[in-house]
C-alpha cells in the first residue's frame, strides 16, 4: 500500500477559548483531487492556514510525504512541495502579472548576488528559463497576453486564475485551492473546473479544494471531507456525501 | 568588454567629463554642494532598498552613516600607515571597512525587524540610530561630544568628485540590477504581501535582513565620504534629523525609484541653499520652517512622490508616447 | 533608605507627568492607529502659552492656586485649538493613505512646530514663571515632601479621574471606545468618526497642556525643543503599557518615571536618556503588545 501524500492527524487549533478546528484527521493519497467543504465559518481556511504553516496547530500532526511539517515556516513547507491560493486574493498587486509568477520560481534559481551584478551567463540562462516557464504556465490560463499588466488591473476572475498560476510556478506536488471559483459565473466556473482537472493530469498534481458551493465540488472531486464548527462530520465519495443526513443538516438553512 | 561593465563605465566617463568642467568652472562653495548632492544620492538610494523596495520602514539611517564615517575617520587619523600614505589604497580600504562595519550594525538592526512592522519598526530603528549616536557621544576614544577633527581630505576636488561618483554608480547599478533579478523580486514580494511571499517559498526573514545589510553598507560608504569631504564629524552630525532627511528624499523621489531618489537628493540638498537669499530679505532663518511645511504638503498633495515607482526612462517613454 | 524613599517620591511625580503626555499618544493611537509625533510639540506650545499669559497679565508676580488654574485653562484652550488644527489640516486629508505617509506627515508637523517655535519664541531657553509658592510641606529628617510634588500629583490625579469619567460614563467616551475597538463597525453603527477623532485630539492636547505646566513648575526652563525628549519618553511609556490602552499608559509612565529616577540616583545621569530607548527596544522585541496590549491575529 502506498503512503498517503498528506496525512493529517488530530489537528486542533485553539484561538483563546475558541476551538476553530477540533481534532481533525484526514488524508490525501497521491494524485487525488479532494474537496474540503462546510458551511461558512466551519474552519476551512483555518485548516489551510495550518497546513501551510501560517498558523501553528495547538495539537496534532501533519505529515507531508511522511514528514511532520508542524512548526515549519510557510516557505519551508512550500519548498517541500505544498502550494496554495488565497480566498481573499493576495497577489503582489503593484507588480506585473509576469513578476507575480516569477517570484514563485525564486526557489529554483541558484545564481547569487555576484552573478546578478555582473550579469553572468548563469544569471542570463536561468532568467531566460524562468521567464519561459512563467509564460508557459500563464498560457494554460490564457493570461500570457497580460503578462506585463499590473496584477491589480486584472478582472476578478483572472486574478483568481493568476493565483493558481503563481502557486503552480513553485512546482508543487500538492496544491491547495481556497474557493477558486468564488465570484465567477456559471460558465467561468465550468471552464475553471475543466482547467483544474487538466493541470492535475498534466502536472501530476494532487489537489485539495475548498468550496462551499456543494454542486461544484460534487462535479470534480473524488473524495470529500465535510467539516462544521471545526469538526469533521463526514467523509467519502460525492455520492455518499450527497445522501448523508449529517451533511444535509449542517447545510440546512445555509445552502439550498 | 563585458556588457555588465560597459554601461557603468560609459556613465562614469561622462561624469568624469562633467567633473573636469566643475573643477575649473565653479567656486569651492558650489563644488562642496555638488559633493553633498552625490553623498545624499547614495544615502537616498540605499535607504530606498529598505523603505521603497522591501517596504520596511527604517528611521535610523543616520546611525549607519555615522558608523561608516567614524570608522573611516578614525582609521585615517589614528593609524600612521594611512595618514602618511593616504593614497588611493588607503582611502579605498577605510571606505570599505566603514561600509562593512555599518552593514554589521545593519544586521543587528535587521534582526528585530523580523518581528515588527510599520510604526513599531520605525520607532525601533529610530531608537537604534539614537543609541549609536549616544554611544559615540560617550566614547572618549572617538572624541566624545567633540567628535573627530582634522580628517584628511581627498587630494583635490576632481578626486573627491570622481571617487564619490564611483561609489554612487556602484550603488545605483547594484540596486538597479538587483531589483531586476530573482533576488530583487523577492524584496518586492516582501513589500507587497509578506504572507503571500512566504507561501510562494520566499524566506522573508532572510530577505529583510539582507535588505538591511546591503542598505547599511552603502549608508556606511556615504558616511565615509562625508567624513573626508567635511574633515570634521561629531555625534551631532548624525542626529534624528539626518535620518528624517534620508526618508524624505526617498519618499519625495518616489518609493522604489532610483532616479527619483537622485532627483530628490538634488532638490533636498539645493533647496536650503536656494532659500538663503530669502533669509537676507526677511532677516530670520525660515529655511527649516519652509522645509517642514513642504514635507507636509508633498505628503498631502503628491503622496506617491515625484516619480512614484517609475524610473526616469519609463516616464520619458510615457511622455513621448503621449505627445506623439 | 531615606534616599530610596526620596527617589520613589520623585519617580512617581515624574511618572505622573509622563502619564499625562503618554495618554495623548495612546488615545490617538487607539482611535487612528497612528503615532502622533507632533504631540510632544503641542506640549511645548502649552508651556509657552502659559509663559506668555503669565507675562502679559502680570500673573507671574502673584503665584497661587488661581494663577495655576488660569494658566492651566489658557494653555488647555490654545493646545486644544492647535491639536484640532493639526488634525484637520494635516492628518484628515491622509485618512486613507498608507501608514508611512501619515507617519512622515506627523514628523513633518512636529518639525514644523519646533522650527516655527525657534523662529517665534527664539531658540534660547526661557525661565518659566513661578506658578505657586514653593515650600517644603514636611521634612522627615532630610526626607522632603515638596509642595510642587504634591501639586503635580494632585493635578494629574484629578485630570486622570476626569478623563476616566469622560471615557467610561459619557456618550462621547463610549463612542471613543467603540471607534478604538473597531473603527469601521463603529462608523456603520452611526458613530461619527470624525467627531470622535476631533474630540480625542482635544482631550489629548489638553492633557499635554496640563503636563507642560506641571513640568514648568518642576523644572522651570522652557525652550522650543523641550518636547523632543519628554515626548519620546512618554511614547515609550505608552508602548510599554501597551499602546492603545489607557491604564497601560499610566502604568507604563509610572514605571518609566520610577526607573529613570533609580538610574539617575544609583547609576549615572548620562544613562538617563539611553534608558528609554533600551526599555523600548527590549519591550518591542520580546513583548511588542506591551503590558496591557491586546493580542491580535492577522487575518489570512
């Protein structure tokens, strides 16, 4: 049996007296597209923040490829292959679209300050390579023509796509998408979901997706974890989740 | 010739030509002001690295400048080896030592910056700058409140000019190229959004300390130049006002614009001189009052500074495109 | 032992003056999240107001309680007006600007007041008039309880009690607390933020004016740069207590005053000013929220 790519054990986050996430366990096998759903305020983003090292869980273990990453800095976790997008869009607003993506490739360059100042061969080669890589990633989301525009000048939907491109430029093995379709219309959402399925295949990615629109997640995820008030209430295939009593109850009055 | 040194050399040659003209064309007073413009440019560009490009608010630049100035001044007045043969090598060694000691201090100040942001960081760097000054004030070895006088000058104006320009160009091209590399983009990402930068694999801690270290090196160099140009330094040469002055140049020129920093260095250095005639008319020294009032007005009317984050060529292109 | 008690008395007296100024920093920070660098110079203007009022009205030759009250009131009025003007003209246009710009503007205002002060009042120190007769109230074998210390303590205590009443019991005080805890929610709930800010500046500047007269009584030498050091120390006191917290500012100021007196008394007065920076840096590195500061998590 293969080891799970991500293994979360009894992860807990306590803010003062409030348990935002309570003893949550789940796992993601290599190559799976998983969903994390729950009503508003269920603690989904807190889960992402713990996984990526922004918050340190009060308790529990997070194993990425078998290695415990609790207590690591966000950039160290990123270097191990976990990348993310942000629900409230955190692009480098005043920089160009291309620069946004290039920043994410920083960990793959090996030239130093000396190479930079004297414009060495090493510097030039790696810069050319990174530019090409960034452009090819932008192409997947049809953003290559906007490479030199300011990130903040993009329409909302494209900003979300740029977030995904930027995360992919770090060469992740696992990518966490926080409500990638928020604010998009039906057609845009549909197209985005197709692209996500495609990159997952082409780049051999594992994906964890947060959405609170149930229908959308049901469409593409293979496995779904449902949380409410920081506690896991169910887990399984979309078919199973759709008929789950507890899930329907949790969503009653919140979503149709 | 390798292309990395071609542009700087051409620029240097052009400046030398200009220096040759100044050498004979103008009086010593104007020559001194020209040197202050160059020194202030280095100060502003180096601070721009921390304040403008990395988005960390430092208010203690005068402290680093002081360390560079005192190091170079002390070495060249105390060690007979240097004062006897204060030739090119001696000058070069003391300048670089001043820069290196300043960057060591920059490292120490950079460390607390890892936990602090915005206003708090500004206050702590202000505190560090003052601590450096108070320490110098209490150090008898460097003259205490009397400072160091009789610092050897450079041989002549043309030498001072070329040597200062040499460092200004190094500072300019170093930062210019750095910002256009992956390392520099790391600096920018810290300014834009630290949390996103970390999530994209940028070690923001390391980046911030790097910015402080590099920036204070050049501040130290500027200090060393200052010491040899004025021949006299004391703790009161490096007060809080000097740090404020550096910040003002950065903000006035535009955060993240090197050409802006240079333009602002010109403006800030020349303005008090230009206002001297006003003093003759009114009889009171209103220069600093006007200076502070101007500062407030700029913040209110043009908060992004003269150039914003654009460089002179960008602005030129925009202007040409518009008029075409 | 006698020395020690004397230092304690001096320290508390000094600390209560710091507290009056620190309150102005902390209230403005609580409401606007900005460091009002110009606060120390408003304090300076307060001292000069009292100086000129006393001179022009001839009050300087008749020290007493009524003189004290008159000087207090006139300095408070002038400082309030100045505080209001600064807020209106310099800070309000920048309400939505980046923090850096606001901070630089505040430094600009501070420099403007200092340099204008040097032009208008002259750079030389002036002797502050005698506001009340100085005498020793009690003498316990060398240990002196001076009338000035009692006045300083009494006046600052009364000022703080009134402040506490305003903040806890009045409508505008409630609005201040609301804006301080969450400005955007408060304004959605109908609190007039601009009015609250103006009021905060009036209160802060008045306290600074009171502080300036008390300092004038204790150390009767005033000059246009007198605000720099004391302002910095008061600011450190506010940070030490947890900036934005009113009881914190008072506690921080007392700690500052006491430790400064102890350093001067038992070490050396050259370290007097370095102490403030030392405390500041240690606090900010190890406990940036200060003693009474609130813990906050950045939203991601």
